[in-house]
């Protein structure tokens, strides 16, 4: 169970506004990436985001490019989970593969506002907001295993019988 | 079964699959570009020495060629070292072209193959009857190590396009119309099959525009049944024998959407989303600072021909920068021998090296705050081509060429000579 403060965005938040293309082919550290997170959508985000915050958005979050930094920059910024009505598929995979929980929630999103607090019960698939409970479908076991191992690379290392990280 | 179900079943070694099912597959080919530098570093973290099947991987340098900064140059250098170390033979250095044009030209985009690429527009090869989709960098690194990946079997939308496109209308107008109608998430997670008289009639290059932009409506892949046009294109190019896969006639579709190409009018996507589409009349007269003709969407020979036909003997409007970006060296050479490049340069355009150029806003023509660009590319997101305070409109090569002459967004039917074909 986690509890986090909400950053609220609308539909079709694309990868260019999450992580601008001009930085994608530069080798940046996680910290540098975090500084550019959501730069072209909400310049306040990178300045004010705190460890454990949650992003809540509308439909098609992460549409656009396949750039994985769109997921890693949010993770590096301390975002604990992204809740959206739906996700673009490559972003969804990238998030899981980097150990960033993504929750597809069909109901309740419209009532959540910036600065609200939400609780997420991953085990039972429930988002709690102002006392209301909203259910989300569990991830397929193959996918959940990746998230639980902290991302695709640690997961694959584990499967190959190596220690978690070099 | 639909195309997606059939090919994913085949690649997973199963008789039958259902939408929603997760399958483990080995792609026939995997594509990466300048992001190979980052991928090779993630590969290093897996702790495996050698790429498992080097012949499966195709690497094309295209995003920042030639490199505009020392950092990009270093990235390219690291990629060349990685390629040499790992014995990756299918390597195309800067100047050969944009990955999504190079893979078809070099014979990798084959019917009945599964191709994954660490680039969202990998969907382009669907126009050849391949199942092709974008993946992330970590996934590509894992493919280096294991050649295996999980995919979810998508459900399928069939998009039937009746009628016939009449010049100067192109498949770009059609796909903008489709995306405008169904929205940027209209086909989210879905496999899309494009079919109907208008698609059969289309050239192979025109079909590639549809598959290229399938991702802009959220689709996982965009399939077009390969036919004689496809087979002819691949003659002398295909790197190996191929076996086309077609959907069953009794396949079950989640949705069937119908469009008519005959009464289509030119379409423009307004800032800052691809589904913000309007008929050209609505935006005609909008002042522009830059036009971009090219990219992996509309940088092929027939696109340059159409634009050159409109521009021939005329001058680009004062105050407008026209950038011409052929999709590949092959396209550039053909355009040179047909005199198209001569036409563009005489009209006052700047011709860029085949590659991605300004499409992703890192070099060769980025936009200043307040500037407006009309582009044949596939994306108009805020900040994509430079300043976040710039505006990008998307349109067909004909609309872009017509507008370059006037300095404002212009209906190409007003200037197109030769009338309806
Ligand atoms: S031309 Fe543009 S859309 Fe195409 S691969 Fe290059 S950056 Fe991506």
C-alpha cells in the first residue's frame, strides 16, 4: 500500500512533453533526466515533485515516441505510480520494465484533483480517494513478475541465475 | 484468425491464440538506431558477453547524422565499436537513410515476418505484410541477450477504405482524416488492418504512410495485405525467402470502420496533437515560417515528385525556409537523376542529408519561439521541433509544396496543374 500526493494531467500526455526529444540522445544521469521530467507540459513539476508523489492523468498517457526516458525520468523524479484512464502501449511496457507501477483505472479519475491524496493497494487492486474505492484489473502474472523484480533487467538477470545487479 | 492472431500464433509455435493472450516470441529482425549507444549500455548490465544472434539485428544511424555535437559523435563512435565487437553485419552508418526507409530498401521488411524496433514508427513495415511494432530500449537489450520477448495478442480493427484518391490528394490526407475521426487513442493496443479498393490501388510508398502513422492512433501495428506491388518492390532486395500471411476470411474483428477516399479533401493536423485535424480550408491563410518536406512519413520519391511538380519553375515565398529531407540516399539519388533536387534548389529550398534532421528538433532547422512550421512528418507535439512555443501543422507533400510558394497554408487544389487524375 502506498499513499501519495497527486499531480493531475489530462488526456494524451505525450512522450515529447514528458521527456523532450532534444535530450534523448544525450547520455544523462537519472538525476539530470528527472530535472527535465514533464518540462514542456508543466515546468513546476520537476521543481516541486517529491518522492512518493503520484501522477493521475486521462486517456492515452505516454503516447508518441518509444523513448524509455519518458518512464525513467518519472521514476527518477520519485514518482511512485502513474494512474491513468489508459496508457499508450510502448510507454506501458517501458514503465513496467523500469519498475514504475502503471495503473489503468476506468472509474473515479475525473474526481481526482491536483494536490489530493490517493492510496494504492496493489495487492487487492484498489485505488482509494476521499474514502471511495476504485478497482483496477491485476496485471498478467508474467508482467507482474517483472514489476516485482524491479524492472526487466533485474528480472532477466534473476532468470539467468545472476545476482540482482552487477 | 486475424493477421495479428495468425502471425503471433505462428511465431509462438501455437495453433491458435486469442486476443489478450501473452505469447513469447523470437522476432525475425530487430531494429535500433542512434539509441543503440544507450541500448548497448543496458545490455552491459545484463551480464551477458555476446549478442545471441547478431544476424537478427539491423542498426541504422539516422537521428543525428552527421552528428551536430560532440556527445552525438561519441554516441555514434560507441555504436560502431559495439557493432564491430559483436559482429553485427547489418549496420548502416549515417547517410544511408532513415531507418524506416532503409529496412524496406535493404530487404528486411518482408511479408510474414515479425519485426520489433526501438522506435515507435516501426509500424511502417506493416505496409509489407510484416507484424512490426515499437518496443523500449531495455527490451531491445534483452533481445540482444536472449532473442526472446513477450507480446500480448491484440484484438483487431479493420479499416476499409472505399473509392479512389485523386491527385493532389494523397494517403497522408487519408490517414490524417482517419486519425482525426477516431482520435489519438482510437485504436489503442489494437492491431489495425487497412483494406479496401483505395488501398489496393495505392502505391507501395503511399501504403507506408498509413502504416507509419498507425501508431498516431495508438495502434500496435498497421497491416496491409502484401500483393504484386509489394513483391515487385522486394525483387532483388529481399534478404531471404518470405512467406506472406493473410487474415482468414472468417476472422473476427472488434470493429470494422469504413471510409471513402473519393470525396476526401486535403487535411491538416493543427498544433499540438495529431488528431487535431481540420480540412485545409479551415486553416488556409495561416502564416508559416518553415516548411519541411520529407521524413520517414513523406520523404519518398513520389512525395518529392508531387511537390516538385507544384514548385517547378516557381520561387519559395520570401520569409519561408523550405527544407527538403529525402528519406534515403536511394531516394536522393533518384531525385537527383530526375531533376527534382534541381527544381527544389532553384526554387530556394535547402536540401538536407537523408536522415531525421529537424523532425525531432535536435538539429538542421529547429524552430524559434512563435514560429510556425508546416511539415509532412507524423508528429506535431509541443516542443518537438525546437521551441515549446512554436507551432507545427502536418499535411501532405502537395499541401506543403503549395504553401511554400505562398507563405501561408494553402489548398493544393488551387495550384495543382493537371487537374484530377
Ligand atoms: S524521421 Fe522523424 S518520425 Fe521518422 S524515425 Fe526519424 S525522428 Fe522518427
